C-alpha cells in the first residue's frame, strides 16, 4: 500500500503566546479528497503551513508523500493553492508564466524552461480549461479561472499532494462545479488532496472524507457523517443549518 | 547637413569634450541602468521604503570603509544587512510598527554616518557621498561603479526568474524546495551594492529615487514583467542622459536634475499610459459609459 499523502501526528504549534494547533492529527491517503472544516482561527492555515514545513511544530511529526516535508518539497510533491487575498493579482505575469512557476523546481540555475516544460504547462492549462486565456495577465481572469490556473501550476509541477486554502471563496456555482470535477479527476489519478473551507455545500460532492478542526482534529470520517448537524455544532458552536458561520 | 541639425549635434557633442563630462555620463548610465533593473523587483515586492532605508543606512559603512581603507562595497553590505536586521528586531520585539521601525533605524544609521564624516579628515570627499558628485567622479571610482554594476546586473539576470517567483509567491517558492529567505537576503545584498553604485552618481539622498521611479514607471506601462525589465532601464538611462545634458546647459546640480527628469517621466506616464494611466483609464471608463447609454437608448 502506498504511503499516506499527508500524515500529521499529534502536532502542536505555538505562535508566541497563542496556541494555534494543540495535538492535531490528520492522515490522508493518496486518491482521497479530504475537506478540512473549521472556523477562522481554528488552525487550518497553520496546519497547511505545518505540512509545507513553513512552521516547525513544538511537538509531533509530519510526513508528506511518505517522507519528510523537506524531502517532499525538494521532490516537487507538494502544491499549494493560496487564498485569493494572499495573491497580488495586479502582478505583471501572464497565466502561462504563473503555471510555468510550477516547473521551477525541475529547472536549472536560470530556470530557463525547456521544451518538455512548455509541453507540461500546455497540458496543464488544457486540463483545467484555461488554455485560451494563457496569455492574459493573471488578474484578468474570473475568480474560478484564477483558482484553476493555480491548480494547473500544481499539475505542471507533477504534485502528488495538493493543498487548497478556501478554493471556493469568491467563486460562482458553475466554476465551483468545474473545480469539484477537476479535483475528483486528480484524486482518481492518485493525488491526495486537502481542501480547507468554511463553505460546506460543495463538500458532499467533493470530499470522500472530512475533518473538523478546532486547534486539534475533533472528528475525521466520511463526509456525510462529519457534516451531521450535531457534529458541526462541535466545531462551530452554532451553524446547525449546515452552513458554517464565517 | 542643415544648420539646425549641426547645432543639435554640437549641443550633444560639446560637453563630451570635457573628460569629466564623459565620466559623469558613463557613471549615470551605469547607475541608472542597474538601479532601474533592481527597481522592477523592489516595487513589486513592496520594498520601496526598505530600499530607501538601506540606501541611507550604508552611509556609516561607506565612511568606515574609507577610514580603514576597505572597499566601499564591503562596508555598505555590512551596514545594509545591519539595518535590515535592526529593523526586524525593533518590529518584532516591541509594539512599534514596521514603518516606524524603518524610520528609526535608517535615520539613526544615516546620522551616525554624518557624525563619522564630521570627525573624519578630508571631509570634502565624503560629503560627496551624501549629495553625489557626478562631475567629480574619478576613473578609479568609475571603474568601481562599473565592476559593482556588472556584478549586480549579472546576479539579477541569472536569478531573474527566482526573484520574480519570490516577489510573486514566496509560499510556492518554499513549497517547491527553493529557499525564499536566501533569495530575499541576496536581493537585500544586491540592494546595498546598488546603493554604492548609485551614490556615486546622485548621492545617498537621491538614490532611492533611482531605485523606485523607473520600476514604478515601467509598471504603469506594461502587464509583462519581461517588458518591465527592458522599459525601466531604457527610461531611466534616457532620463539620466537628458538630465545630465540639461544640468550642463542650465548649470544646475546634475544629480538633482537627473532625478527630476525621472520624476517628470513618471508624471508623463502616470497621466498618459494607455492601459494604466490616469487619462487612459478615465477615457476607457467614459467610452464604456457612453456605450452603455447608447445601448440603453
């Protein structure tokens, strides 16, 4: 059996006085999509940062794609799709330039792309359906297209583990359905995918499993089970109508 | 050749009969090109204020290097990093916000430089560092400017794509196994070296203009980073030449006139750039509104 895509065990992270994660554990197998549910401040971003090795946990262990986070990064195994607010959308780069950045880990000193890299980028752009928009400036895409361009960067990279931070924020329903289809396909090809969201209605279709995060993982199981109102109430306090409070 | 053309050529060639004008021209050209290329990343990362800080903070380093006979570049890089380190310490370990931390650290280091100059013999040389002394650049100084400029340009162009990735998405740079902190540190080191290059031309006080204006001007002209990297140095070098000639004929301070030319170029682009200029965007909005009204009618 293949190694878990993500295997976080009993991780504690502290920022000064603030306890961001308190013994959080999460294991996601390749080929599975896991929805990570939690309020703002529940530690979703910190968990992603821990998986990527951007923060070092006080306690606990992190394994990605069967090895250390650093090894997985060097192998280009991890891709991260940032929240919209983290991106400078007026940056003078085209969609193609951004997707090409997925290849940089494979490239030499000056990161000059070779033919194989151009082909991988073309294929990734085609795959997510933004190929006709490839020479647009990155900010001249719709919300959903922007997200898919970043997923294309992960595809071009050849990532086996995909982390998506709030991919449905500011995305219309049609784009959301396209994104769900795309992520399901990638999982079917063996990618392990973790999606953080506080928008729950896309989850049953998207995620095989879900995890409720409140500084630690309160519950991790099949999506339908985790989304039961009494379980959500644990993570959100309120929100019994099935939609989390923002 | 018509008389008018002859006069124009004379106007351009006359000043170059003086050796000091040739050196001044070469110095401004090198400084303006190196600064302009670096400025493309600085304005996109949001490091304009940091550029200002480092450019000022290198002063004591340059003075101390002069005193002990070490290369200016060494003193500048040491104090450049010292400034960035101190800014980080003040910001992270007190309730003072980053802009205040930058303001405190760089002015203090700059003041230290001024005090060191006042107690160092041969004051005339060192005062030139503050306001520049374009017309008094010697051949050895020009050689230093060219060597440093070439080093900075080479590193910037070889690692161009990495710096752009760093500016755009540090998290991704980290996620694919690069070392964004190292890239940031290299960029800061290049910033300190560039400050040394440019202070020969316009002095510490005006270096920051050459480190921000060309990149910002090019950013208003294009949505392609590759084109920014061409436009910024072309604009900056043109302004340097125009400014230098203007200062020769108007008998004004050369460093100041060069920066004024850059400011004027920015103002022109700010108003008239087709895509991101004030008039361009206003006209586009007006056209859209008229079209809507016509469609509604």
